C-alpha cells in the first residue's frame, strides 16, 4: 500500500505543493517508530518500558502534527492512496497502544500472584 501511495504522490507532481516536502519527511519518519513497536506486538515480545512506549506512541499521532491534517483535508481527493496510508499508520498506532496497555495490565496481574 505504501509503494502505491508513493507512486501516486510522485505521479501527481508533488513539487506543486510547497509544504509537501516537509510533510513527506514526516510521513517517512513517523511510521518507522510505530512499526518498531508494532513488530514487538506481532512477535509478542514485551515492551521493556511500557509507560514510556505508550507516551511515545501518543506523541506520534500523525494527524496532530502541524500541517499534516491541513494537507490531508486539502489533498484527500488528489492523493487518496496517500491519505489511506496515513489512516492505516495511525490505526496501527492505536492498535499498538492498545496492545501495550493490555500487555502491561496482564504483566501487572501476573506479578500480583
């Protein structure tokens, strides 16, 4: 899905959008951290410091980054695949936060026995 979104973005003439380069840099960087946490969840590997990880994931809210939401709303019809990619990454962030919360709660419950 990401590759299709990148192709769509490139084919539409990204240089026409002045701020798009900054947004593109953010779109490239933010998902890396989210994917790192998500891979640990997929492998069922515990997160060493769940509270810090949850706070970090909350800070990675893509649509709260200045300019991203404005770009998303202004370019949704022009770059629908890129918008879907952003939605999917943000949803993965929510799922990973939920996993960390549940796993941390389970760990605390097991320690009390």
